[in-house]
């Protein structure tokens, strides 16, 4: 098996799951308000290729959804990647009993339907947001505005850890450069030797 | 020379016994090396060199797989590891993505390895989708469906296969349906894929349902470089289901290890949980901590 230090380094992806865009707690039944009812489910649909404005939706899945899922482990989140490039990329947010006014405003009057999204069950209300041509940050802003999600600030330990990894990454650039120079020098040396040897042989045969 | 052979063995035996343990199995016959040693020790400088070579084996690594101390390793309770893994695998199909266990052993590099088959309390594999060809309304059909076959029938299966929709990985047939199967001429389509049922391959059986269960429930595992890796659950499993499967696995591996040989000692050293795309989380043996979410929250998608 891979050695412990490599494994532990790899495990630091945990930090990415805890900290960053989308690290927020969605309202649950316990702390729901009239404007921001509890969120019961999320569903994202986008097309396989990025042209036609599907890039942001994919990035949202890659970057934000893991964090959302980490802080809201009980909320089912599904993603559907279609081969149909022409459909709009949509994010469906399911609320427990009603859709708040902000969410309605963000979803817009022009109702779009997502045929891949699961049907609302036992009184769930659905707000479908068109996320075509939006970056994942913009999508996240919309999600946060319409659900009233509470961002989880990074703890001090997490910040310190992030700082440490940033420093390591910084150092890695210098180290890469240093090793590259070393290897290049060695290669040059060998090439020069080979050339010299070739010349000797040439002179001997001649 | 003969007098030497008589006079020296007592001295040589000491040398030999000190080097025998480190002699390779493939190296020269011990009795021969005794002779060489004796000669070498006495006088002949040439032979001395040779003798030394035979006595001193080429450097080998340690006999055991080196396993570092785990005291610096972060270890997690099962529910916490699941929370991270489920976050990392978000949006994936919960029946396709699997939890995997990597069971690391403290063991010698040579000697027998553990290999066996296990049946979990909660079946893991859905990827072996099984098709059963038998008369659609028969009792066998019902049993096979109950046992977890995805496709049961005769004519509709044949049509689907002819249309190119082969949505299964294993194909079984009941003897009653074999004539119909042969008449349908599917050998050309199923044959090259290794799916054509035949009595020789054990895929034409009377008791279809139990065979389906066998094919679905069993997972084969073996030890490779002191690690046993096997899928132990689907992403949609609850922590309790996963715990049951993990417990069964560990018990069986312990039993395998004790059943190998009296002289072989294998013990479990670390258990790592990962998923199809996730990193490995070393488990500390606890089920949950105070911070972990409720178990229903860690179930499903």
C-alpha cells in the first residue's frame, strides 16, 4: 500500500471539503422561517460538454456540492449529466412546504421544467433556477440568496492548515525549479561526454 | 583431503549453522558448501573466495512487510469517514459507487496468502446484472426475480438481445428453455461475449434462483502485498449495514488467517475505508463520535 505520508497528504482533500465556496448549512425543519423554509433536496442537471453554458453547473457540482453535502449530510443531492446539449442547465431546489419570495424572484417568471429532476413528494415545493451561462460562484450566490444558507466560517485550525498547505505549494514551485536545473545539468554533462566520446571514436576510425 | 573432511566438520558445522539460516533455498546443496568451506578455511585462496560467496548470500530486504507505526496517522470513526466520503462522492449513482475496505496485515513476504470468498449480510454487487432465461410464468422465474435477477423471460429477452440491448453481465438458463434458446440463434451474439448459457460452464441449471443468489452475493478477495482489498458496500448503504458487512469481513479474515498454518502468523494491522473515487480513511474501530451526524442522514443519495 501507498506509504503513510502520501496517504495523509492525500487525505487533506478533507480540508477542501470543509472550507471554501458552498461551505454552508441550509435551513432545516428546526430553524426554518417563513422566508426561508427548510430545504429537502437538491438536483442539478447539465449537459455533458461545456459549450452552451454548461461549464458553471459542472463546476458547481465539483466545487460546491461536496461542501454542501458535508454540512448537510441528510439532504439528498443528485446530479444528472445529459447528452442533450440544448437543454438549459438547471438547479432544482426543493423546499418543505412553500417557496420563499426571494427564491421565486430568482427562479423568475419564465418557468422552466427539468424533466430529469425527481418529482416533488409529500408537499414539497420546487424552485427551478436556470443556471446556464453562470459561473459556479454566481450559482452559489443564487442558491445562498434563495435558501438563506448560513455560511460556516473556517475555524482557526483550518485556516492555519490552509496557510501551511499554501506555503508548501509555494515552496514546491522553487523546489521544482531547483530539481529541474539539477537534472538539466546532469543531462548536459552526459550529452557532452557522449559527444566527446563520439569524436574520439570518429578520429580512431578515420 | 579425506582427513580434513573427518577432522573439521565440528568446526565447520558451527560456521555452517551460522550461515544456514541465511542461505537461499536456491543456493547450493549444504553438504557441498561444507566441503567448500572446509577447503577454503584451510589453505586454498582461490577456493576461499568461492566459499565466501556461497556462504554470504546477496542482500535481501526484511522478511516481513514493513508496516510503519500508525501513531501519527489520523484515524476516524466509521460515521465520520462516511460523512467525508459521501461528500466527496456527491451526485454519483449510489448503487454504482462502492465503499471499499483495505485490510492491511502484518505478515511475512513469503508463505501462503489469504484467498477466499465472502457472502455479506447486505449484498454489495449490483453490477453483475443477471439475466435468467426460463419460461416467464414459471415458479423458477418468480424465484429468480426474488433472488435478484434483473431480466427474466424467454421471448422478450431474445428480442432485446437481437436488438442489441444486452443489459446484463451474466446469463443463466433453465434446462426447459434451452431448446427455445437454441432455436433463437443467439449464439452468435452471446457467444463472443461469453454470455451464452451452457451446461459445461455451469450456467444451465435446474435451481436457477440459488445460482443467482450465489452469483450476486459472493465476493472473491485475496491478499496482495499484505493488503486485502474488497468492496464492502454501496454508497447508499446505512452506517449499520456497512458496519455489519465490515464486521463479517474482519471476522472471516481472522478465521482465514488462523486456519492457514500453525507457524504462519498474520494479524490485522490497519483497516482503511475508501470509495471508488475517494481518499482512504484509516478507521479507529469506533462506530460514531459525538460530532457525527445521525445515521439516517448518512443513508441513500
